[in-house]
């Protein structure tokens, strides 16, 4: 699904991390761990195609990519339902109805409130809804567990398990202790300037 | 990286985005009214500052109306991509696999409907206010209708380039005003020609050519500018 060789990105002529090689098969999950500032977010953004690598190659055969990062892409002036409906219309998918995904994310009580009234955890859930709506084989999740309660963490793990079962893959960056319960899981620990497999 | 997207899917995304941007504009009503109020205030200051002499006001009316329209457009430009950039929506556009050019086109169209069209609709009232000669009224409205989209298109390039800067708005105005000069010259030239009873078709023709050129070129440039701002 994803083949990365000798990829690196330089900022101010300093590599954020040492050249990195890995590949990701269908149904596999790659967990990127490491301390703050070691380049997890940068790596995810490289894989998403938002940043261009300074050197190295990145090959992807994924049919569609879904990305949930630190910026959640939620419009504060729209309600939860309107935000979700936009994601669905923009990607033109009919996989799930708006009400269905809002219920799944546990946001049905606040569905018609403006997004600015949501708590940090609810905002995160609202952004994670994207994973249900966008038909993507590759998921790029940057700290998906942050600001979520136990039920929210279960939601992410549940979504991930379903996704992997259907042959999708996922690159997940996390500095926390929680690990998704997926069998086919590799870990890369990024250390600022270097990495350990 | 992403699969080729079918045309109908792209047009659905275009209309979904247009609809959402218009909905957002109506939720943020102060932003919606700002350009129109600005135009109103700037134009109404001139008779107060220069004196209510009808002949003089009529003479300067084309320039005043057009400069006020330029200023009103520029103050609304900064917000064109700002919120999408700040809340991460722009990243989602890039990853979506939809061509960024089409997305930018939808954003510019929404911007014009919200910030440009009200100026066009408001202009006859202001023209009467400024004692613009009656024969040139139609040409003035036509010039605004043809050229305010040009302002949005050119402005989008500047907005894309400056979106990642903290004080981007000030730089944005420095960037785009020189590019607006030809539009200003042609548009006011046309209105003055009509006031003097001279043929004005060529002026409107030039504005139409400018509109077509900016419609076909600016979305590509603005999309490239946004890509630069993201990295």
C-alpha cells in the first residue's frame, strides 16, 4: 500500500529525522512513537502529501487517503450536523447517513449545536467522523487518542479494527501509552534526528 | 497519490463547497456586511470632504466609486482562505484528491457572491448620491459587474500567498493594488467616455477579456500559491 525509502525533510538545512525506510501492507498498522518534537507530525504530513520530502521516494497505491491531524477542520459557526454533511457531500459518499455517523461518534445530543460549543473531546470525535465517511484505504492519524475519554478511545480502536479487517491500512502517530489491539502492527520510534525500528 | 476523481464527483465537491461557504458567510453576518458598509462610508465621506458641488462630484464620481470598490474588495480578501488555513480545512482539500484549482474556483465564486455582488447592486444608489452623469450609469454598473470578479480572482492569488503570514493583510494589499491598476484605468475610462458621450464598447470589451483571462488563469496561480503556503 505504501513504500517509503530514504525519505527525509529538512528544516533550516537540518533534517527533522534521519532518512527513513518502511513499507506498509494491506491490513497493516504502522505506529509511530517518539517524544514531542521528534517529527511524528511532519512524517504524517509527508505521507499525506501536504509536505514534499527533501529527498527520498514515497510510493502509494492507496485508493484515497483520510487524514485526521491536530487541526481538526471543523467550522465553529456550523453545527455538528452541518459539518458532517459537508464532509459527506464534499467527498460525495453515500456509505453512511449523517445521523448514523453522528450517533456512532456519540454526538447525537449535540448534533444541532454550533461546533464552537463542543468540548475538546467532542471536537475530536467530530473530526474522526471523517474516517467513516471518506472512502479511503489509507488512514493517517496524528495523535487520534489525544483529548478522548475511554469511550472515545474505544471508538477509535473499533473504527481501526473494522478498517483493517476490510484490508485498509493505517499510519498512526502517538506519544501516549495506549496501543491499538491490531495483530499486524509495526512500530517505529522516531528520535529527533534519528529513529529506531 | 490519490486516484483520479470522476468529473461528477468534482462538480459535487464544487457545489458542496460553494454551499458551505455561503452558509458560513450568512452565519458571520458582520463579515458579510463589512464590504458594503465600507463602500457606503467611504463614498459618503467625499461630499463631506470636498463639498457638495454637483458638477465636481459628478466629475470625480467614477474614480471615487471604483477606488472605494477596490478598497472594499481588498478588506474582504484576507478572510478568503484564512479560516480554512487556520482550522486545517485546507489540508483536507489537498488530501481529498479533488483538484485544488476547482476548490479555489469555488472559494473565489463564493467570495464574489458575498463581497463583490453586493457592491454591484449597491452602486446605482451611490452613483445617484455622487451625481454621476445619467448616461454613464449603466456603464458603471456593467464595469463593476464585469470587473469585481477580476478583483476577486487576482486577489485570490495574493490571499493564497499571504495566508500563512501573521500580518498577511497588509502585505496582501501591497501585493494586489498594483495589479488592480489596469482594471481601475480601463473601468473608469469607460465610465468617463460614456459620460462624455463617446463610444465605450472597447472599454467593456477589455474588461470582459480581463475577466476571461483571470477566470482561466488565476485559479491555477492561487492553487499553486496555497500549496506554497502549506509547506
